[in-house]
């Protein structure tokens, strides 16, 4: 037996590794090989003789966030696809009455004649201003803080905002909220909108603060009373938090 207990043919203790050998040396991981994008699976064809999957169309005004309800719908109604349709606030009632959507998340007020309307939540109004505006020094504002500010009211305003002591711009206000926010981001005036719209159109050069005594905006679920289908009732139940096995309230 070789002294030191080393096996015949093996390297004894203290014997340095041969040059070029990787033994005794930490191996550096090679660069990660990028994965090739995998193609999305093609939708399964509908077997002959079976009806095509049904579709439930849900309208949604800007700022609405129905994601969690859609996830629940997809779990409970795998054979009925949910299609989300963006709606302008001034077009929400027409879209319901004309059948463009089966139900819709709308902003109140809305003419309720012929509709079922369930209020869901109230949105906090916020003041949007340039990121370096003195108004951002406070955590929240009230209308007295806005005296002397140039108030820009976009053409698609949903609050009907009017604040005593504010100034009207010397230019025509933009038609869209996104353009109005871009204007105030440049340091010209302020815009007051529901918080969801401020988040939707958020920019690095703009910021917002809650307006504690401003008008709130209510989001509601609405559908045509004469078209209360099983699919509509299922979505109403999801929004109201019913479980899959619970009965109607």
C-alpha cells in the first residue's frame, strides 16, 4: 500500500493538479442561454355538432379595475368567454341600450330609466399638478388651497368640477384628461380627477394629492332591466361577493 493511504494510480495528498485541469478550481457559470419564446397554444377547435363558446361582454369606463372579478368569472364560467369593452363616459348608456355590451361598469350619474344600477364604490378626487409644484408639499389638499390656481377642466371631465377662487385658463382646455394632465405636467395649472384616472395617466413629471372636500365619483354596475340573463346574474353575484354555491340575496 502506498504511504498515506492513497490508492494506486491516484494522486497523493498535496500533489498539485495538472496544468489545464479544472480540479480544485471554482467553475464560473457560463452565460445564461436565453429561452426561445414559446408559441401560444392554438385554441382548441369546437367539436362538430357542439355550439361555439358563449361570450359575455362587459363594458368598462376609464379607470375601472375589474381584474379580480374577471379572474373569478374565468374560474366559474370556463365555457363563457368574457370580453372587456372600453367605454367613454358619455357613451355608456347608449352602449347598454343598443346591446353593445351585456353589462357595464359605469360612472354615476347615469339616466337609470330602463336600467338596473348597483353602486359599487366612491372614488376620491385628487388634484394633479406638476411634480415640482408647491402643492405637493402637503399630503392632502382642500379647495381653499387652490385659490389662485389655474383650473383646467378637460372636455371629458366626469366630476363637473367648479372651485371658487380658481382661475380659468387663457387657452381652450384639452378635450381629453390625458392631454390635460400632460399640460399641467409642464407647469401650467391643475386638473381635478378621480384617483383612478390620475393613476391611469400617471407621469414622472406630474404628481397628485387627495382633495378632501372635492366631489367624489361613484362607479356602478349597470345593465338593461329587460336583459337580465343568467350570465348577467352570474356576474352580479361575483361583484357582490357571492360564492359559486350561494343563492341570490
